[in-house]
C-alpha cells in the first residue's frame, strides 16, 4: 500500500489555506483518460475578504501559478478569480500527460511543511494496486481543518454550502461509495452539505481498471501476435515431422 496525493493535492492544499477562516463551496471535477493522462476543473467560492490573505485577485492568481509551476508534469491551463456579493469565485483548469506524475507529491518536503489544516482540506489519499485494478480512497476532514472556526458557521451555511467531487473514468468503476453515478458507471459523483462534512470526514472511494497508455496496448498486441505466430510455427514443425515419419514408414 502506498500513500498518494489526491489529484493536484499540492495545489489544493495551498489554496485551502485561504478557506479556513469562513464558509466555502468546493466543486472539483477530474477527467482520467484511457492513455493515462488527465485534466481537472476546480471551482471554489470563498469570502471576498479571504482574498486579502493572498494579496487580492492578482496575488491569488500569482500564488496559483507558483504552486502549479513547482510541480513537474502538471500544466496550468487557466486561472480566473472573480468577485461579487462579498464572495470570490476561483476557477482553475489543470492537466497532465500522465497521472503517474502525481505520485509521491504528498510525501514531498513542500507538502510536509503545510499546516495540518490545509492538509485536512486537501485530503489524504491511499491507493492500492490490485492486478490491473486500482483502489482509490480520499479522506477530507473539514471539521479538523476549520478548528474553532466551526463555531461561527450558522445553520443556513451548513445546509446551503456544499462539497462536490466528480471523477470521470475511462471505464465503469467496479465498486464505489459515490452519492450518484452517471454515464454507465464511468462518472462518479460525491456531494455533501457543509453540515454533513462537519459531522464526519468526506470519503470518496472507488475501484476501477487502471488506465493503460496506448503504447502499452500496442505492446500487448504485438506480444499476443508473437505468441500466436510462435504457436503456429510449433504446430507446423510438428506436422512436418509427422509427415516425414510417414514417408519413412512407406
């Protein structure tokens, strides 16, 4: 068993530092492709006053770019911060050529130096490989992250604020604890209110086939072709020996 980060965990943990003082909404949507690549669209709503911690809109965008630039293999495709009604809406689009480039980020020195509160919002991910299947579990501890700030969250915010995590898989999941499923089992959706997330950790779990790059499929195909040709050659030689034996008997 190996501990791995959630998709773009380092970025999420850094951004989480801005959300610890008040209520928030989270919506993360991740696409994992057949060739092992992936991309994500991350949306967060935080109090506009929280932007002051990052130096305003420009300061936050700069921090996002810095966080992503520090991670080899991850690209920042877009970042947008808008404000209105005392709220700030943050949208970030990321992509990677290989989901494997995210391995071991959670064990990096930079991640280890983050506050526990930020780590709890980003979540802890455990991945187990079972043959060609992958067991994925992510645990987000909102109450632990917010600490005493929980006392300031009213009933309306607990009911109306939400956390939503969506994962699009290349093949239908074999098992999951998703709140709902779409696209024949390939899209998994976990959604909870802030109140529910404060009551117990948010756990997203699924088991699915491991994405295999196209060149791996080609390699397997060539291997199977080689085996077939080898079997045919052996059979041909055996048939030839039997025919030669018959000629000797005659």
